[in-house]
C-alpha cells in the first residue's frame, strides 16, 4: 500500500474523530433540540462547533469514499476503527467525559483486531465478477464492437 493510501486512511480516522468531538461539544452548548422544531435544529447548526463538526464529517465522507474506491469495506472499516481510540482519548482528556474500564477494554480489543485486518490484503478478487467482465469483452470483440 502506498503512502498516499495510508494518508487517506489516516484522514478518515482523524476527520471522523474530530468531527464527532466537535459535534458533541457544540451540542452540549446548544442543549436539547427536537426535530419537530426546525428553528432549534437551525440554531444548533449555526453553532460554530457544530458547523465545524459537520465540515469535518463531510471531509470524512470524502476520504471514506476514496478509500472504498480502492479497498474492500472489510478492510477500510476495521483499518479506520483506530478512530475509536482517538475519540476515547479526546472524550476523556478534552471533553472530560468518564470512560469506564469496560470501554477501555473494548477499545483495546478493537485495536488488537485492527492488527489482524491490517496484515491482510486491502482488496480481494471476485472470480465471478471477473469472469462476467471477461465474457462481456469476448462477446464485444466477437460482435465487432470496440472495447
């Protein structure tokens, strides 16, 4: 895997964690909202922390879709789950939330699982799809179409 692909996976992790943390901080400032009162939703979105969180989550989706364009979901999702570790650290030390020992254990298990996934291939081959593509090319060539 290239440095650029590692950078994309790091972007997915950082953008998701930072965006979620900013949303949490902003919504604490905003207070409780109801989807039935559109003005409270608009007020929440206009909070600078919430707006910054939304922008970071848009960056997350951009990097996430980029990663999914060259790797399997079963690789991308676990590889970016290190964001749970980052988010727990931010929640504990920046947002001053209580993180129970059981949650820390879960985070440690996730981190261990990432090690297993990172050792495998980023993309798997799909023989059925490849055979369909080959048949399509053969049919196109046989009928005189350009491929």
